[in-house]
C-alpha cells in the first residue's frame, strides 16, 4: 500500500509543477534581464594596471629579452600551450610566448 501512496504523491507533485510552467515563449522574451551583481567571489579586472602597453615594442622578440628589461614588478612568462595558474593579479605583467618562443602577447594578470 505504501508504494501506491508514494506513486500517487509523486503524480500529484508532477501535475502541480507542470501547472506552474508557462507555455508561451514570448512571455520569456519580454522579461527584463537582471544584471549580475559581483558578490566578491570574482575579481573585477582593471585596465592595464601593470602598464603592459609600455612593453609593446618587445612583441615578436625572443623570450630571452625579458630578463634584460629590468622589470622590478611581478611578471610571469607563459610558454606556448603552457599551464598557467588562474589567480589574477592586476599589477602582474604577463608575457605570452608563441610556439617559436617569441613574445606574441603582453597583458596583465
């Protein structure tokens, strides 16, 4: 008898949930999209705090030039298809290398 009452309760629950759903897709299109509020879990990326634009002349240069630049702030060199930790530091300079070992991108992170 317990199986029948559990099945009946499940059937009633499914019927009630089905009644709550709207079948008009147009109604969903007219609803305003709510902005996502940063709750502190994700960091906001700030533009060029590491002054990456100062190093643009070194694009296409070999990675061996990086230690000769006299960089006194934190920096990271990411090799072609290398593994990169995902912590974001806005003031850290990141040199990204191509498959030939040349600098192809410079950004913050």
